[in-house]
């Protein structure tokens, strides 16, 4: 697990994000995400091409204009095969995210 491995995950998911809007241009958020799909990641913990991806996180956006925001956050991710094959140990990862959001009227 110390050497980087290229892998692909594709699927369909749902994200819910709650923004705390009462702090002006600085907007903290909490989020949860769930997805199901397929992967070519070859790990004992999955033992399947079918995978579930779950994550929860927190972060903040800073609005530089009324329609553009910079954001950064943290996510704890869990990946498993959803007990569709044995073993189903899954694994967790800590992930940082950063980006730019554009809001359209």
C-alpha cells in the first residue's frame, strides 16, 4: 500500500451538503455521500469489481464574489464491496479537497 496504483471507479452517487449561511462570505459546510459502481482496483479488501463508496466530511467556502467561491475540506472515505463477495473488509482513506465553485443565477 505504499506504491501508488492507478485505478478507475465509475458509478452513480448522491451527495447531501448543508451550508451554514449566517457567517457572511465565509460558509462552512458538512457533507455526506454515497455511491455504487464499478472499479478496476485489485485489492484483497474488495475482491470484486462492484464497489460502494461512502464518505462524510466538513469544509468551508470563501466567496470572492457573489458567484465564485474557493473551497477546501476534509473527507473520510470508506470503500467496500457491500458484502456482495467474500472477503468484504473494505478500507478507509483520509482525503483533502480544494477547488473553485461557480454559482449561476
